[in-house]
């Protein structure tokens, strides 16, 4: 199985790379046109949701720095 890499970009989208599929809440697959890299909107401004169209530029700030989640609740 190929690896999927998810990158949270500062001030922007979430980039998906590798072997993945994206489905809607009913389980229907989005036709990605053979793409192996797509960007998902985080700001809510894209006219092409769930995909990023660059509308965030100058309107969305988040410094993406990795951190450890707290322990899972039992």
C-alpha cells in the first residue's frame, strides 16, 4: 500500500499527496481526474470547496507547527 502524506500549510490549505480517495458524507467519491496531489480548503473562503482555490491569501492566518495531542480519553 502506498503512503499518503498530509501537509498542513501555514496560512493555507491541507495538501494530500499519494494514494488516497476523497468521499462526500454519503460515500460518493470525488473524481480527482487522476491527481495524486490535491489541496483541501481550511479557511472556508474557497468557491471550489472542499478543494482550495487560493481565496485564503491575505485572509487566513495560522502558523502550522506540529505538536503532540493529549493522551486519548479512556
